[in-house]
C-alpha cells in the first residue's frame, strides 16, 4: 500500500545564509541603507509634488505617481531584509514575510510593465 506523505512539522521561519563570508558587511549594509533612503526620498518627493500641484493632475502624471508607488513597494520588499541581515545581524525571516516578499517581487514588475505600456 502507498502511504501518504504527511509532514507533521510546520515551517515557521527560514534562516538566511550565504552572506557570512563577506568581510565588510557593515559597509555594504550602510550603502544599501543609503540607496534605500534616497529612493524613498525621491519617490516620495515625486508623489508629493504631483499630489500638491493641480496642473499635474493629468493621466501621464498619475501614471508616474503610480510608478513611484511601485518603486517604493519593490524597494521596500527587497532592501529591508538585506539591511536587517547586514546591519542588525537578523538571520531569520518568518514564513509569511518570506511569502509576501516573494509575491511582491514577482507581481510588482508586472504592474510596472503594464503602467509603462499604458504611457
């Protein structure tokens, strides 16, 4: 008879390995944090300018605003794990966080391409 494959343990977190051999983890973490901060600042400024000026409430600028929101979401999903890993030394990531980051990394580029085709 065939027995069913039943796993009794549930996966609750993953351990991130592979970046332990880097000699200057703090410098790389600071560079990623600086890049992340600049992307957030630029995209937020773009959104604030478009929202505050009535002359920019046209379809093209609305699409540019949507691209800025997608950039913020994609950068947040990609950078925060690396910043926590390199600067704070957090080596674990929860299962749900991993799945949500994987989903956002696979769907946000599709939305970006759709918006760029509409432009």
